[in-house]
């Protein structure tokens, strides 16, 4: 089915209302129900059955203040049948497990282990059945983090790709006084943009393959290597338009796709001003003509529409599927994201700023690291001949090998010996990217020795801040420096391409008490 582009207005998810809030923002209680719902994702498409937090897709946006203690009771009120095909050969999704299991992770949050959404801490409707790691019904988020855009999404073992595809994702914005002092575009001029790709059947239902294209495994359903949809959605609408005033806007970009990378540009040729990363502000804004965004990465962006009355600007995408060596995008379809129309009259003088300086970042020194780890990202074959991506050649069930001490700093080197760019995410922590260095992959595969092919390349300008997800391109060693605090306990690190994460490209890790 061919859906017309730029036909429907951009929806903006509502801000979630707490059930209870104490004075001075120090204690807030929310309840959020996951329910099956129907929603129109394009005006030419019949309504789509989805799963939504509070019955909406994407979920409502949390707005919280730094330091505010937030409690959330995440309630599974979903039906017993999954919307999408489950592969029972995937670890954690065995036949005897309930089909519909959920657990929520606050991505980028510095969260205690019991509230982090460990993949085995899942629960079913009404908490009737609980996973082996289930600890509590009400999660606590301390929000001891400066202003930034986090997001929440499902993380149930063996089902994450399907639960997020069904609609379980939303924004979580932390605010602070420093952010308010910067006089950035705000209120109606600050807009979250959640980017995903989806494929639909003609009846409007979600389409997700139940087996890979050339399924040699004979399994059915069988997990696929990575999902790429043929339409692009922003905030749950296919190719929307957004009417803007001729002024500056702040956009909080989030790539919430299963596996698709986005490389965004504006067809007007104008620059984006990037002010922040996954985990807060850059030191200084940068003007940049294209934005690369891997699954789970966020970008804090200002676009200036002043003096553009009457014009329209298309947000384009030219990241190959898969990235970086797959097919080019279709210029008619997936090469487009949304359209900005500068058609609204100016409602008042634009006094917002793109500040020249956004604040200091404490840069970590390499010699402060107590340990270096080299962790291979490899591609293997499973017993059915399917691709299997592993971290350090280990499976999810293998004993824990990454066990940093609380308060210590470590350097992790991701040694990518396969052809995909993998966005690696580590729970609990934020890190800094030290750089990337090309190495001889064949020599490494034969000898396990690293032979560098060039000097270390500095992180891109837009990556020079705190991050929680890092792109690891093929043929390169990507190096990050990570302080481990403020909790001990068991977390996970993984590739954020959801089909990889669900199929063994995820490992538990444990922060040990200081010695
Ligand atoms: Cu965005 Cu482990 O997750
Ligand atoms: Cu991956």
C-alpha cells in the first residue's frame, strides 16, 4: 500500500499526570498501564492494533525535575496473546513461558538494580506470573542526573523487539535549573520527536516477519537478523507534517527503531544546531548538516526557521539499511522522515537563544582507568544456520565476566569483527567516547592479536559529551571510558538493535562493592 507523505499532522505525546505529588517536587507517584489499543497511524490506513503505555503510542512523556524521587507502578493489562510472532527457540522465550511478558527499563537512567528492568524481572497481566529476577511492583527512579532526554521502553527477555514494535516506548525528560537558565526554545517550541519504522498490512495491522527472507533454518516462527520497515513514523504517525512559526525550535530526537539507523538532513540545506547528546549538553553548540542516529541514541537539536515564512522543509534520511553497508534508502519512502511547514504566524518575538557556551564537561583521563577490557562483537552461526551476534563470544547464560568495582573507572574497547555497525548500550552508567581505530580484522580472527591499521580517530564533534549508547562501526575498535557508580548490583549491556539484543547480543554485568 502506498501512503501519501506529509498528510497528517505530527502528534505530540501528552505529558503524564502523576497520581500523587508531594510539595517541592521531592516525591512523585505515577501509575502506568500497558493496554492494547487501536490508533490511526495514517489517515489512509485503517486503525492499527497496538500496545501502548496508558493506551497511547508512543507513551506519554514524563517530565521530572533533577533529584525528584519518582515512583512508578508499571501495570501490565495486556491480553494473553501476543500481537506478533514469538520465536520460542530464543533464550527466555521458551514455550512454557507466558507469551505476554513485560518489564520496563528507563534507558539512560541511573537506577537501582531492582528498578532497572532487568530482562528476567518480567511480569504478566496483574503480576500473575513473575520472572526469576522479579523484585518489586513499584519502581523507583532517583533522577540524580542533570537535564537530559531519557526514554522508557519494554525490556522483557526474548520479546523486547516485539514489545517495542507493538508500541511500548516513550520519552522521559529530566529538567534542571541550569537548563532553564540557558533560555532555549521551550514550551510549544520544544518538541520531542520519536523516530521509528514500521510495515503495515493493507488492513492496517502491524507487519513483522515471522521468518527471515531465505529461511534455511526450517523454524517457524524464526527470529530475523534485523527489522527494517518501509514507512517512517514520527511520534506514531507515518510521514507527518508539522506547522511551525518562523522562529527557533528545540527538537529532542530519539531513534526508537528496532534496527534502522537514521542519517538526517534538511532539504533546505540549512544546518542543525546540536546542543546535546544522549546524556545532556555538549560544552558548545555545533552547526552540522547531517545527523547520524543509531537505535536508542538521542540528539538535542535546535532548528532555526526564522525568515522562512511560507517555506516547507523536508527532513530527509539517507542511512543505508542495514548500516553502513546495506541498500540505499528509497528516495520516495524511507528517504523521508517528516515535513516542517513554516505556515504559522509569529506569536511573539523569539527571544530564545542558542547559547555560545552550554556548560563544562568533566573529561575523564585515560590514566584514571583501573582496567581495560577488549570485547569482541562477532558474528557466528547458530545450530540452525542463522546469524548469531555475540559479545565477547559469550551467550546470555554464560557466567558474568564484566564485574567492575563500584567507584572505579574502566576503559572498554569494542572490537567489531563483523559487517554491521552496532549501537552498544550499557545500563546504569554514562561514558565518554575516546575514539575509534581501524584494525586488521582477518589477522585478529586468526591470531586474536590486534594490528592497528591507522591512528585513533577522534569521536565526532556531536559525540563529545556524555553518552549511554555508542556506535561501533565494522573494522574498528571503539573505545569508551566509563565510571561505575552509584549502585552495586546486576545490570546488562547489549547491542540496541533489538533483534540482536533479543538473540544473545546481550550480557549481564555486575558492579561489585569497592575492594
Ligand atoms: Cu534502551 Cu537495555 O535498553
Ligand atoms: Cu548489533
